[in-house]
C-alpha cells in the first residue's frame, strides 16, 4: 500500500515575524552556536501541554501581528502567549485553550491585544528538519527554518491523543508586564563603569526600545558612564547578559544573542526572569533591580 501523504501546515498569512521554535539548542556555544528557542519559554510549554504535546515540541512564535494557517488534517491547536482574537474560518474561537480545527479550515491568530509574542501549538507538534538537535530558527546564525512567508508549508507530527487532550477548566496564563522589572547580578565587567553609572543602572527608569528583537532587548534612557576607556577582546556572552555598547544604553541579550562580544557586560539577568521581557512591547517602562 502507498503510505498516506504527510500532514502539512500551510501558512496563509505569515505576519510580521513568525518563526518555528522549540526548547532551543543549548550546549553549542563553544562552537559559536547560540541557543535560540522560544523567547517566552513558559508560554510555549503551556501551549504544548494544552495541545497534548511534550514540552519540547516545536511551535510557531508570532510577533505582534499574529498569523493564519490551515492544516491538511484535523488538528487540535492552542493559541497562547500574547492575547489576541482567535478565529477558525472567520468564526470566533477560544484563546488560551485547545481548539479543534477541521481539515482545510483557516486558524487565525489576530494582532496582539496585550503582549508581543504569541505561541501556536498543534497536536503532534511541528516537524521541520532539526539542526543540531533543535527545530528552532536562530535569526542571528541562520540555523533552523527560515522565518515564515506566505505560502510556506511545515510538516505536522502525529498527535499523541487521538481524540485530542482533555480541556482544563482554568489556565494560568501570565499577563504581559505593564512595567518590566528585571533583577540583575552585577556582571564580570561592572568595574568598567563608574559608581554613579551603577547607581543609575539600579535606580533610573528605562523604556523598552522599538529596536528590540530576538537577539536583544534594547533600552531607552540614561547612558552609563565608563570608568575605563578602550575596548575588550571578544569574550563569551551568556543569555541575559546586559551589555553596554558605545552609546551607554544597556542591551539585554535574549535567545538569539551572539556567543561572543567585545562590549563590557555590566550585569546579568537570571534566565527565569527573561520570559516577561519577551512580552514587553516597545515603550514599556523598565527597571533594573538587584537580584
């Protein structure tokens, strides 16, 4: 017998920036490969759980404008993360809960009403070819699937639950931050900055810049004064590093950050605190506090 064709997910509307993400590819920094993965990892894991998947299954990560897709088989889908209007063939559907999408129906996650990044999980997960053990797109290195475009297709995995996962009564989706408060430990190069600059970092108000992306959250606000001139040789960078470029305004490295850099790291944000940064829209007030 001829095997049935693989189930596919067709991209009807790709949106501003929609990528495939999973738990990422940590452990390759020594080869210059970053971790990538969902920026709001708790939201991606919750969407997967509600769709009946394991926590590491690949999902779609949208940015601000959502996306629209249709599958070649019936699929249970969950739209979570940034709050948005959800429709199936134009009819309203639940946000943040499992939705049964018939074959060929268009599932649309609309523009974000609160937050920045949405997560679309599908029963069985998405199965583009893995690279170094992950299906995640890394925008800096170009590893993994390219950002989606209208008309792209992605293979769907087989769902673990034939009839779909049970639907819970309540789901604890966190709200997008009205103010982003990032705890920090002083970094390896904090002595490159004046005492006044360190006080500024921990007391001044900043805002999330519109130039932020998956590589780093850029800030608007007071610049940090150097105590030392000159530049460092390139050294290793970690997730959450707060690097200070020549303009003096802190940049918080996110999942697609470079593995090395030459600007001094004044502080480091613990990984657990970075999920909120993924949902902070441009203009969100931002404070750094001691961890």
